[in-house]
C-alpha cells in the first residue's frame, strides 16, 4: 500500500538532493570519504534544510533538570544533542545542518550530473567472458532445499486427478517420488568489459603531504566514477622519484620518498605493465599521473614524450596528467606536454592548485567521456 | 487504512471507559484505530491528522521517525487528536498490557481536551478542517504551481510561532474606545498660551501668528506620534495577513496556516498539565481497575520508562504527575491556606493533616482552570522542588560545557517559568511597520536574558522579507549589547546600537 506521506517524503528527498548538489564542491574537498566503497552509506551534512524561525540559541538558554548534583557539576550529555551538531564551536554555516545518508554510488551520480560528465562508452570487443549461475531450470532430482513446491503440487494433483484418487470433498494432495520437482541452475556466459586504472605518482622530495592529499582525494573520485561504468575494474599503483616501482594502494598513498624526479621511469614501467598484462583490444586503460611538474632534465622530458606517444597513448582510452602546485616545483612539465602532445586526443591535462581545484580538475579529466 | 478494532480491544475500551467515568472523568467519544508502524509514523509526521496539505516538512519528519524506529531508538505507542469525536491511534505491535495502559492514557487526554479552559475555543472538527485546508492548498498548487505555493508556505511557516496565543481568549471591547480618545487628544486645547490676567492684553501676549505656529507644531508632533501599529503587536501572523501586499490565494493560505497554529497553541500551553493528567490517570486506572495480576511487571516497567527523569531535559510526564499527586495530598491533608503558610514550625508543617479529603476535587478543578505557566507558578513549591531534586543549568563559556548553576528554589522556578513563557518561543513583536517612513518592518525582541540564534534570525528575516516585500529589521540583544539585524532583500546588516530605540 502506498501511503500519502510518500509524496511529501520524495519531495523532501528531492530538496535534500538539490542541497547536496549545491554543496558538492565542499563534500568533494573532504578526505574522510576515501575509505568508502560502492554502496557504502556516507553521511553528509546538509545545511539549512529546516525551516528557520526566531528561536533561542541552544547555548544561551540552559534549562532545568532533575537528579543529583551540586552547583558547578557538569551535566553529562550536552542538551543540544538533538540538533546533531559537533561539540566545538565551528563556523556558523556548519551548524544547523541535517545529517543525511547517501550511498557513494548516488553521490558519484550527482557528481556526474553536476559536472555534466558524459557516460563512458567502453571499448573493446567484450571478449572477456564471465560465467554466472542462473536458476531458471526444473529437474526431477535435486536437493530438498531447492524443491519447487508449486510444480510438485501441480504434478501430484494432476496425477491424482488422472488416476481418479482425488476427492474434492477431502482435497488432500500427497506427492510421491515421481511428482517431485527441483529448481536447477544453468551457467550463463556474460560478456564484460574490463578496465584498469594505473595510478602514477611523483613522490620526490618536493611532493609534500598537502600535495599527496590532493592526489588521494582526486584519485578517489576518479576511481568512484570509473567504477560506475565498468563491472570489473583493476587498479595498479606506481610511485616514482628517480626510479619507479609498483606498490600496493596503501603504500601509494602513504610513502614519502625523496630524491630527484625522472618521470620517464614511471612511464616506462606503465608501458611495460600495459604490454604485459592488459592487451589493449580487451581492456579499457586509464593511466593517471600526478606530479608537481618538476622533471630532472629536458632530455628526460623528451624521453617521456617519446614513450607516451609510441607506447602508451595508442593503447589507452585516455592518459591523464594532473599537476599539483607545489612551492618547490617549477611546473614546467605540463607546459612541455601541452606543447608537444596537445593535438593528441587521448590526453587530458589538468592543473590542481588546491582543494577547491579538485572539482574542476575532475571535470577536465572525465569530461571527454573516453 | 483503518483497521477494525478487535473484539478484545473493543471490550477493553468499554472497560476502561466505564472505570474512567466512574472515577469522574468526562470525555468525548473516542474512536480507536490500530495502525502498523509505518502508518503510525505517517500519521505522526502529519502531527496526528490523516490528511494534511502537501509539504516536504512532513516528509522530513517521516524520515526522522522511520529512521529512529528502524534503529530501535523510539517508537510511538499512541497518538491522540483533540477533536470531537476524539481520534486515537494504537500501534498494532503493542503488547496487550501496552494497549491497556495506552487506552487509559488516551481517555485522560481526551478528558483534558474537553475540560481544560485553554481548549475552550479550539475547533473540535479539526480533522475535517485540516482536510479542507489540504484540498484548498492542493487546488492552489494545481493552479499556481507546486514550487510557488510550497515556497510561500515555507515563508509562512517561518513565522508560525509568532502568534499571540492569547488572542482567542481576548474579548475585543475596549479597543474602539481608546481609538476615539486618541482622536480627541490632538485638539485645540493643548496649544500653549502665555498666561495673562488681563483679557484685553491677550491678543498682544498671544498674537495670532504665535498661536498658528504652535498649532503647526502640534500637528507635526501628532503626525509623528501616529505610529503604525499604534501599539506593538505580538500577533505577527495576523498583522502580515492584514497588511502585507498578498494576493488572494496567499491570504487564504496564510489564514489557514494561522488557524492551524492557533489550533496547536493550547496543546503547547498545557504540555506538562496534559501529560501529567494522562499519566496520573493511566497509573490510577491501571492499578485500581484494569490491570490483571500478571500484568504488574510489564506495567511497572513501561510506566517507569515513561517516568524516567533526565539531567538535561525536563520530563513533562513526570513533573505533571508528581505535581497532581502533591496537590492531591496537600488538599487531602489541608496543607494550604494562610494558616499553613504562616506556620513556622517545620515539624508541625510536615505532619500537618486536617483530614479534609479535598484532594480529588482539587485536582479536577486544577485541570480545568490552569495552564502550564499558572500551574507551575501556583503549585511548584519549595518542598516539592527539594523533594524532586530539581536544579537549573546553563552554558559555561569558559569550560565549554553545561554546568549546574543553581539548586536554589527561586532560581530553578524562575528558569522553569521562563522556559514555559510564550510556549517557549522568544517574545517578538512588530513595533513599527513604517520604519524610517519607508514602510519597512521593524520587530523587537523582548530580551529576557536568552539570546536568539543568530543564523536562524537572519534566515527568518529573509523569509519575512518575502512576505512583507520591504526590508525587515529586528532589534535584539547580542552579547549583552543591543543590536539591530536587518535584511534588505539582498544583504544582511548587523548594527550595534548604543542604546535601545
């Protein structure tokens, strides 16, 4: 039964969704979601949903309570609990917010709508097949747990009527062994398009904690968005200073190396991984590289461009380079890439100044829908 | 949706109502409906009514109730509506003992609705009225668009606590006379003539030019004094309805919402009394008439959880119940009146018993002619306060937490009364609707030591602007200094004032 309230409830949810979209920029900036996945619920504070009225501030009023205690005793819980606010004073806009649960999936969808990100058309011939079991058959043998009651009953009834043992006045139907039917499964092959994201990060001395945080948040959202479009998605992580190595996710985000920067080392490793594990006719490949743009030498930059042009770009859906601003870096690398590879379709370049820049940068990376 | 009451429950209703009637309760016919949790959440979101106008705020409330039910934080056992016949909803998953308790509770609420003076002007056909409002607003939505009507309702709901809850009880008689008085006041009589004993000197001492100048001066003054409204009015909703430039449908919507606000006001005015009364009677009827021996434990458990006190929040059920019991005892023993009050001997006072047996009659009288403020003011005594262990608390800015600030009876009682005044809403009135002679709206907050919430204040001024369509201002006190907050349609402005205007 549908209740009348559901219209009002949906209306409320629309309003909340609208508010979330308005504040999406602020949510994206936050690093606290990045341990979440897919259908995980996350709680976002949605400001100013409640209808405003002139009312007393929660702090100044105080009240009357009942129980033991003498003057000066703290009363255990704070009475403004119901307002659901953090205990510290905070900025004014942070107060009066309603905590709303949304799934990451929904948030990613809103991100897509708000940034007007196009759907990604997976390439490849979908040659990778995945086997799935589907319960759609009926057998005469099987485990009792899978017994098909309706079919069994129907068979028993049919048999009793045809043999004349069915009595309408006493309609007891007793199935015998031959009447029993069981559900059974068949395996179905389902084509799937697969994707791999190869993250590369510069961890040379000039990349500070702040820069890494930017990379971490940005790669989280990119990951979330791409996951919406591919059933199976793999992630590979490469860190580099003057040398490149493949690491796991945790190390990727938390290592602090130091030393010089030879970007070509990472690109070479990336090209190797692609060549070895991900034949480009079957895989959608998304390499992302984040750096502060301070490469070792002009020669190395030239080498990088060479690797990209010949070994990476022809195989990938899109190669993305994000340059975070760092007080030490010269930021020359993005200019070099722009000069020599600008005409190439499969490359996306973006500069990320600070946390506010993440929003725009995501759009630059994912806006092409490749 | 309505489910037939099971024969078991119907029998129970008869039994409860007979016991209640025998005990002297006088109530409307009650119609019980049993609802499942989702339905009861819906009805509760609609503040107890099956049909309300479409608005997202019910959806918000529904979300909150459903969530807290889902997480096992709260459940609603019953809902009762002040209406004739009185409608009450029972949760279908209540145990049978719960249903017994709830029926006793509901019957006493019903008696309170019927007999307390605060409800004398209340619309006893509110279910129909609410449904009418809903269909009218739906029609406006069809005609003018959902967004537009809902947006307007949002603005109106922002001021729906700014009503004068006493308007229904005031007989408008003296108003007209005072108007006439004002007219007469500005006549010739006040023109200041210089004194002279000789009549023939008068035209030299007070020449015509001088008198004329005085007259002009007087007229000017009178003009200045012609304030609008003449006296500050607390009924902001009514004022906006009368004087704001609204279209017809907007006026209609505003008036409906004003009626609804007035309908709920008496319930807010008597929360402690009403819940206390219902708790007194459910306890009394259960223990004397209704309960079977095997219900005792469950009943005691349920009753105790309703009566739980908290250090941070006042429990109106508990406070009300204890006060009625205290009154009953005092009037039974004759612990009232001049002789008792003037007795200095504490021992004699404690064992004072004149065996008057007036208790029951007294509490029936009390439930008729008091509201929460007068109830607390009259019966919240020193002895009662000490016995129940009340204290008052406030926010300590240095320690950043709430501390007990007093155990003193006078302070506790003052805080309690303050928190009940004006239905716990700030006292705000319109002082000038032609502020600065630019038809801007000036409101004033009557400051009693508790500051307004700054964020909500601004948002409310914004919504008020939408109704009044001219800049809105509020005089209030912030951090112990008078301040004026303004909204001019685009920006907020805060101005510290050196003195109150």
